[in-house]
């Protein structure tokens, strides 16, 4: 608790009996005053340039924390053991429900994840706590931007438990590339009586059995699915379920990756003729990061600048 301004940089972390890095802690031993005071949570954590693999639980597990940036890490080989903590299969938990009421502004930027049951999971938090706070500065906000996720059972997932009852949570999947997963992007809030929103914008989903799957809307949630490129060689591309907004998505057109086959895994765009080229616009999340932290993250997975005006490329890479 009360941790501020901690950096974890350029390490190799493997085979621990729990998480590689856990940000924040559960609320099990907190009294009422502490439980409802966001200042007790960890703030301003930066985790970058690390290699994570083969931990018993997760590479990174975030809970009860604010302003956390996880950037340019690699995470691989996370599968269920059949018993114990790693039964959840997940490489990276960007927000963890069930273990505390307060989390906000978690950022997953330009990470590479492969060979896992689930790449990145966003689960919100478990409600407003004893005090019933609806303060927007401590409402959950998760942002997954310019990540490359491949060869997982599920690439990106939003999945709330039924007890995650606070309205006003937001989850953003922006300019990611998801390749060769059983399910590319899964959205299932399952929140009876609560309102939360998911924004899925400018991603590429390629060669996944199920492309984008939208389920569990209680009629109050807002699911916005826009400007995504979806393709698989066998056809049958689909956005399953009923997004609230479903516009600008291109289904069935090859994104024309440079060399997507394993082991090269080069998912840059090979041609201006790619349907992902200049297919979307700058998402507001980039401006939010600049306002919050004074840092411009308008860059692609490789660190190349995104255009500051005009059309952007969908996916994790901006064509030069």
C-alpha cells in the first residue's frame, strides 16, 4: 500500500510461484476507512522492457492501483497447470475484479504476448466499496493500445464477474493486432443492473477462429466496435453478438502483412493497398494520456510516429 513512483525496467522474470509482478494488493485486511480511501492504493507505476515467461500465476496482475503503465514487455508461455493459481491461463491481468474496489487508468502499451491461454484480460474492479463512491477519478479505466498478441486461446478479453456492480467503468481496445487466436477479442461484461462501456477501435484481427465476440449485454452497457479489420483465409469473418455501435469495420479483406508466418511474425503492413492503411482516426485515448502525464504516445508498436493529423492505420503498426 501507499507505493508511489515505482519503476520496473529491463528485467528477465520467470518461474516464480506467483505473479511476475503484482501491482497493488487485495483489500482483505483493510478497515472501512482504508477501504474507501483511494490514497491507500499504489500510484504511478511504470513497468517496461521486461521479459516475462512461465510464472505459476500471471506475468503481471494489476489491482487496487492508479496510473499504471505497462509498456514494451514480452510475455509468453502461460497455460493452466490444472491446479492452483495458474488455472486461469492468463498472461496479463490489466484490471482484476474481486480483490478491491478502486482502480483507474491502467495502460497496456505496445506489449508482445504469445503462447498463452488468454493474452490480456480486463475485469474492472468489484464495485464502489463500502462507501459507495462514484467519484470519476477512481472509476475503472483500462486502455490496451498497440499491443501485438498471437497464438493464444483468447487475445483480448473484457470479462466482469456478476459482483462487479459499479456503473461507469470503461475498457478500451485500440490499434492492437491480434493473430492466430481461437477467439480474437471477447467482450462479456455480465453486470446485472450496472452500466459499463467497451470501445474496440482500429484493431486488426487476423486468422482467428472466432473474430470479435460480443455477449453478455444487460441492455445498459455500451459496446462500440469501429474501424476494425477482420480477415481469415477460410472466410466466415464475423462480429458476433449485438454491438451498440458497429461501423467502419472491414470484414474479409487481407491486411497484407509483410511476413505473418511463424517464426518471422512480421505484422507490419506491406502495401498502401492494405485495407488497414489509413482506415481509422486518432482515438481520444492518446490525448488523455498526454493530458494526464505530459507524454505523447502517438506511436506504433515499433516506436514509429503516428500521423498527428489525417487518417491512421488500423492495427499495431503504422505504415511508413
